[in-house]
C-alpha cells in the first residue's frame, strides 16, 4: 500500500546573492483628504473678534492616486533534485531474490537546487 502525505521542509542552506541585485523603486497607492475652511461666530462669552475656524463638515474631499505596477516575471533557468529514499525496517523477501525485500517505514532526504531569473520591466516615469 502506498500512502501520500505532506511534510514541512526546513530550509537549511541559503545562498547570498550579494548587493548587485537592483530592484526598481515601486510607486504605491496614495489617498489624501483635504477640507475647506469654514468660519462661524462663537457663542457669547468669547471675544467678538474671535471666530470658530474648522473644516467644512458638509464636504468630503479626497484625491486618490492608483499606480498599477508591472509584475515581475520569473523564469526557471535550472533545477536539480537529488532524492535519497531509505527503507528503515526492510527485511528480505522470503524465498525471493536477495535484492528484493519488504518494508513499512521509509525515510526520504532531498536536496533541491533551483536557479531562477527575475525580470522587472523598467518603469516609464514622465
């Protein structure tokens, strides 16, 4: 019987690509709110020359900027998978050839090497 399962793979080696990798600056969305000044008289008890200065609450003014950044492309250049499977409880097959056996527990080790190329399209800034 073959069973399928998913495991977490701890990453034990990372290669530093150095500082020569240049990533273009990205523009991000912005939203700005603004108000117009509204001046009202103050109630009694305040100086006659003083006024209540506040934003006009009857308006809601917003400037929104949306930048649609070009997504990078990723191309697989090279890959290598080195897989090692060990039967931990293997016993020879009774009456069979010496190279055949049966087992219930397997240990799998894997080394995965990939090389990718990330390409960013240049941003045309007016």
